[in-house]
C-alpha cells in the first residue's frame, strides 16, 4: 500500500509539472486550455501527445537556419534590404494603398517589397505542370525545388527525368522534400535522383516516422527557382491527383499556383537557400550565380510583389499577421479560399468586424473534405460568421485545395498556408502578396467562377441543424489547435 501511495504522489507531482509546463510554454489561451484538459482527462496518453506535438519550438528555436554567419556581412545585407524596401515603398503606387500591410511584412519577416515582376496565375495542375516542365528544360545554371508532397507517379517521373538530364548537363540541381509528406519516395525516386547527380535531402529526416515529435513540424512549402530568374509558389504539390482528368483521379481538385519572373524570385531563392543550408551539409553563399541581375524586362513586368514566410524558426507568425492585416485593410470586399479553416479567434473577429462594417466577406471552403475532424471543427465557427453577415460557400465540384485571398480587387495573396493553427504556428509556409489590380481582378474572377460550383449556406437552415451535430462540432473545436 505504501508503494501505491508513493506512486500516486509521484504521478500527481508529474502531472502538475506537465501542467505548469503547458501554462508556461503555450502562449495561446485556447491551446493552453485544450492541452490542460487533454493531460487531465487522458492520463499518460495526453502527456505523450503534448510532448510530441505541443512544445513551442518557435520559442526554443529548434530550427535555427542562418544563411549568413558573419555579423558584418549580415548587417550589410539587412541595410541593403531596408534601403531597397524604403525605395520601393516610395515608388510603388499599388502598395501605397496598403502601407500598413507592406511595412508590417517587412518588419516581421524582413521581406522587402519587390518591383519589376511579371506574374502568371496557374489554375489547377493541368495549367501548372506544362509551364513548369517548359521552364525546367530552359535551366542553364541551377534548379532548386522544395515540396511538401512529391509522388513517384507520372508527373513526378516527368520532372525527375528533366532534373536528371539537367544534372548530367552540369546544371546544379537541388531537391528538398518533406520526409513525412513525401515519405513514399524516400527509397525510390530520391535514390534515383541521388544516383544521377541530383543533390536531394529531406527537410528534417524522420527516423521513427510514427513516433517522431518533429513530425508535427512540416515543410509545407512548394518552391521552384530556376537560374534565379523564374520561380513558382502556391498550393499545388507534385502529384497526378492535382491534374484533373488524368489517371485514376476521380475527385476534381481545384487549386491555384503562381509563376513569378522578376525581383521577387530572389526572395524565394533566399528562403530556399536558408532551408537548404539547414537540411544539407552544403553551405551555399549569396552570390551572383544564385541572385543574378534581372537584365531583360518583360513588357508587363511592373507588378509589385512581397513574399512572406513563416515557420518554427520565425520570431513572429508573419503569414498569420499578414492575413489579419489584409482583412483589416478591406474597404469593400474580402474573398477567401481555403481547404482547412480553423483560424482561431482573431481571424474570426476581423472577419466578423469586416462583415458588420459593410464589407462583403465571402469564404469558400470544401463541401467535400478529406478530414472529418477538421471539417467538424471548421463548422463550429460558421454560426458566428453567418450572423455577422459573412457569406460561406461549400465547394461541390470536388475538393478545393487553393489558398488564396483577394482584398478590394486590388491585392491578391497566393501561397501554401491554410487558414488553420498548423499553417500559422507549426508548418514552414510561404505566400506571395501581389499588389496589383489586374492579378487581383483575375483571381476574383476565378473565385466567382468557383462559386457557380458551390452551395451557399443559408443561416436559417444552418441554425436549425440537429443539436447533437452542433454539440459534436463544438467538442471537436476544443481540440482544434492540435488538428
């Protein structure tokens, strides 16, 4: 009996210690309460989940990726970025409509405004991949690729074939893949690439894939940089399922990607090199080979673009702040598309405030979801939004996977980040913010086309749903920070 008493006392001390750690280490009140409830009501299992997924690695700086080690050189680079950003703020007429947003992105992410850009929206895989293949074939010096999901299927092998051919020509080819999202290619496609001269590394190598705590921190970025002159960013991974009408893919996938030619490519290059220096044994330096001067300008190369990235290595959740500030800046219209909607109270509040102030706010989310729990948690937010005048649409044609935002048809955001806790706080993400009426109008047109394949939620019918369904959604919402 004495041993049982001693064990009980030790257990209580242990649980109290874990609870204190949760309170001390977790900044979000919602997440803190969720972890406290889990640790108390799911003994040992809750503790295991917390230590696997709940530790604040941004605070602990688990991922410290410093491109520039020399402090003097770093000061010079930061000064150049500041001067460049200040000059573009002064010269860009488009960005002056959103001065708070552009300045905040620079202050939180040290990512300057870039001018002299040409952008091209690529809708779905059937538009993206032909352009990507064409540009990869033009590579002369280097190809840099970073993807969350890369599959060993027809499009994956088509890109692989070009990468190997280019490596044999003497082109530097570097390939970063997420070891969780692309786990299926670890022993197949990756080995073939490495055997044929392509330098390939997982962003973070997972040894025990089912138990590793770093599995919670994923490299969700999708970046391609070719010769430092052209780049791609957006929501489309490398997989046949993103190409509609191809193979066995029965589900229609709706997604958006962006091609960039111009100065913004250098910022995506900077992000890639930081990630490469972290995950590989190679330490690339900032030189003219990777950051060439943009000599030839296209006739319509006048768009102002700002790249914003964030992850566990960031001092602040820059993308999260950018989304909030962008919505706050809206005067007439907000068009949001996201496949996963667990945004937290702040974004919910700014959306409600926009709706109540007369701004037309439209949210497009999947009617067909690939996660019951995420879908249930998302639905728990809809009632408050609907009451504030926000219009919510459920996409019916297939699965909408695009991550886009349009403000007043003057600003567009395309990237990899979903509107959920994982993207804002856990994953490595990157978005492109384009201060341009033409691109914003084009993206808004695609949004309106998508609404033709969507069903609008009517508030009266929504409020009359069975009480037990609403209860389940509210319960799932309690664990939403961990989804």
